């Protein structure tokens, strides 16, 4: 029987090539808990890492504040640094343990419904993450607020000490394939 392949996920972040692994602006950095994210856990439980299932989805999440406007070079910078795309690979056993909010049985087990998971009100969505945490899962998977065929994964990083791999970051430019596709989907002409 073949060994299951790691699951490829994607993130966009400001890149400082001089940053130490795991430090701010490095591909491996897990942002400190803020409590502002849709599926954040309480700060004392675990930091979370939000990832997208495709490169263009990760880029679109970053560009969405300027949806419908012309793509500008500064859209691809944060904190004076270039934005980069990096592949994050998730061990197959960790991926298999995610609570899939697209699955009706999972929603029932977590005591929630699709309309609550789609809410933008954190007081409704963050308890879903806490319920998944209490059930021992390493994170959540749900559909993107852009399109139902894109999915986002939030990882409870305290439960994944060695389950992530990081590829070589690609600095994003207006001509990058993922930027062109995301900009097209967001109605952002170059």
C-alpha cells in the first residue's frame, strides 16, 4: 500500500530573507494569538495558522481589501517587505484529523450549522473552534467566503509540533501566476 502524500496548503506573508526560521517575517512564523480571527482559539490554548488550499486563494485573501480596483505594486508589500507565497505541507495523519466543517456529520458533532460557520461574527465562529479543540482535533477546514470550491484550513499549532513542512518562498510580483489569477477573479486589472 502506498504511503499517503502530504497535503499541500498555502500562505502569503511579508518575507524577510534574513529572519531566522520561526521568527517574524519568516515562512515558519506562526503569528501570535490575537483573538481577531474567525476561528481563533483563546490565547492560552494555542496559536492558529490560517492556510488556503490553492496559491491563488492564498493571494486572493491578501488582495481582497482592494477587490474591484486596479492592482498596484504596493498591494504586494506589507511592513515595507515584499509579500511571498509559500507551500506548507501537512502530514497526512494530521490532515485526516481536521474537523471538516463542510461535512454535515462534523457540523452535528460540533453542535453547529452552516450558517453559523459562515458568519462573520467571531462570537459565533470562535466557539466552533473551541469545540473542535475540546474534541482533540488539530484544526478545521471550511469553505472560503469567496467561493465554495476554495477551502481554508486553520491549524491549532500546539497540536502539530512536527507535522508541517515549508517550501521555498516565492516573492510575489504582478506577473506571478497566482497573482494574475487572483487579481482576475477579484476583478483587479493590472
